[in-house]
DNA sequence: CTGTGTGCAAACTCTTTGCATAAGT
DNA sequence: ACTTATGCAAAGAGTTTGCACACAG
C-alpha cells in the first residue's frame, strides 16, 4: 500500500520514514516528502522558502508553516543543522558533520568548506560557560 | 576659560564631530549624541534597539529609523563593525579591530574574544571568489 | 477513536522606505 | 538658501502562532 514510500526507486523514503520514527516524529506524507527532497541529492543548503518552492515544483502540497515546523523538527532530531549567517535568512544544512562555510556575499549562498580548518589556541570560554560549537564563516565575493 | 568647548565636560563630542566630518557625515545633534553613547564607554555590542533605548534613557530624542541610519552610516565610515550572528538581531561592535566573538546562547549576548584565534590551512576560496573576511563565532551557553 | 500534524491567515519582530519637515553649512 | 538629515508611519521580509480540520497509529 505504501507506494509513496519509495516511488522513485531509491529506498530513501523508507530510510527517512525509519529515521523519523526513531526521532519520535510520525512519518507523515509531508515530512517524508520534504525529507526526500532534502536528502535525496547530497548535501545542500536551503532556506525554508527554497524548500517550499521545491516542494511545490515537485507537486507536494505543503504549507510554508509546515515547512518551517518540519525543518525545526528535523534539526531537533539531528537530521539537519541550522546555519544562521547574514541575519536575514536561516539556512538548513543537510550536512550534519562538523564543517564550515564560505558565504558568498551578494548571492546569499553557502558553500561547504570541504577542507577542514584547524583552529589553534581557541581561547577559554568565559567563566561559567561551556562551548556548544565553533562556527567559521569565510565571507567571499565574486571577483569583479 | 575652556568650558565653552564642551557643554557636558568630555571632549568626546569634539572628537566625534571631527570624525564625522572626516567621514563626510554632518555632525548633527543626533549623530553626535549617538556617537557619544557608542564610544564613551569602551567596546560594546549593541543592537539598534539597544541604542535607541539608551538614547531615550539619556533624553536624546531620536527615532529608531535614525538609529538604524546612523548605525549603518557609522559602519560605512569604519567607526563600527556589523556583526550578524543568530539570524534575528544585528549587532554593531564598537571594536573595529580584527577579532572574534563568543555568542552566549539564550542571552543573545556577544563577548569579545580578546585572545586571537589562529587559523591554519584556511582553504582556498572557490574559483573566481575573493575572501572578504573570516568570522569565527564560538557559541557558548551558561553552565547549568 | 485519540492525539498529533497540517493549513491557513493573522500576528510578530526586526529592518527599511517614502515623504514632509527640520536642521546643518 | 541649498542640501542633507530626521521623524513618522507604513511597508517589507522572514518567521511564528492559534485554531479548526485531517490524518496516522
């Protein structure tokens, strides 16, 4: 009955449904569909609006509110990483592993830094604080 | 007699007026007043709203729109540095020198990293791109 | 069935803008 | 005077929320 689980042959739907279940999220039609859009094509950086547009293009009926909810739920489940860069848009990165980004000014685009960045002598955090993460953003601009 | 130089005692007003003039900005009442609030007390991180509140507390009549304008003009003049961290608020840092930040989650507060951070092996930017700057944000949280 | 998820539209926050008035030089 | 800056209120972008209906378990 669940042809929607893997209509296009990848098995991604099944995996996603299982992942969602493991995260305590019901694998609803919308969440599975968004999950497939997100995880089917390698690592991506999307805003909520991007994903909403993709969903519409893929004939998936989802409201923007649900896209936001879903992105945050996926983030909470560790399936996505939230990247806040330029104060305007929030990006969601399907690459959850530890890495950093180039941010292309003027295009509002993120590019994964595949080489890793070594940071020496990272200062001690202020007293009473614990480090949650280190984010390095290299701002780049297209050469004239 | 020198009290005629500065009505409220400091020389900051004079300095700020000169800096503004040098930057091609007319030293208006509002800009000088905001400049004094910004630069009188060492390095600070403020949002537009923060500065607007301070101005009101200091009985300086300025609209929020003017605060925004002024902050951006000061940034353009190199008097401030804009720091976009958490996607919500934009902070303006009176410390223009090259340094990085701790961002205190839950408090939306920035702390200067006084030690500097050495970054080795910073990857080459993507083809056709030039590096505009490197930003390191260490996210910290108050220990439970 | 029961409770969680979804959709819609309205609310909300932060920021920018347009235009008449005020102020600097 | 001439030009630029300011204030106000309204618009704008991105995101969140409240509530009735729909759907998964």
